[in-house]
């Protein structure tokens, strides 16, 4: 495997290899900032894309790895945490706590460990795809491996599905 060009992606690839994952980082020709974009390029259902969303919980980061087939129910997540509310983090907050840009936040490779919730909806897929530190880099993994890699907590985080056009299975071109 050639070393990824972007240093963040290379760091994530090294961490994944050191942790014993079998999936290798794949750099896509186009952007994969959204689950729909990633699914279309990979030819997989949008639900098999693990969206990495960072929330600001009273100044502390929370990473939620959720299925691309639905949106995170912020009230539900706040309830799971025993908090009155959580809010999506601003781009600067995301980069400060993950070292990675929105649209490319990997489940690993952050400056400090981040509490993580892993959407139980991802368990429906034998293989899921997660970001690898840059909006055009992804890697294949499994629900169980995401839990292991992140020391995350399995949780029901989903609310309403995304728009119907976003949840149709992508077709391989």
C-alpha cells in the first residue's frame, strides 16, 4: 500500500494498522463529506456509512458515529447523557478536539480520547465505511470494530430518516 498523501490520513492509516484492523484506507476521487457522496462513490447503501458528528456537551467533545440513513436525535442523545441539551460543534471546535476537518473526522487519531456513541443502526451492515481524517478518505470496518477502536458505547441515536433521496441504496456506476 502506498502511503496516503495527506498527513492526517497517513496518521489514521498507521493507527488503524497498529490496532489490528484489516480494512485499509481508501482515498476517493471525489469528496465524501456527506454520507450520500461516500455511498455513491463506494456503491454501498447510505446506511452503511458511519457519519462522524462532533457535539459540544458543555465545552467537552462527544463523537457520535451514526448511520448515514438517519439524523441524530439531539434530544435523545442529551437524554442518554443526562444533559439538558447537546449541540452540534462549530468547525473550529471540531478541528481543535479531533485535529480533523468536518466531513473527514475519523473515529481515531484525535489529540485526546473523545467519548463516543456508536449508533446501533450500523450493526445492520456487515461492513461499514468510516472517514479516515480527510473528506475524501474512508476505510472499511464493522460495527463491532468501531466499538473496539473507539471504546465507544452502543446507543440508539437516530431520529427521523434523512430525505428519501438520501436513503436510497447507491448504485454502482
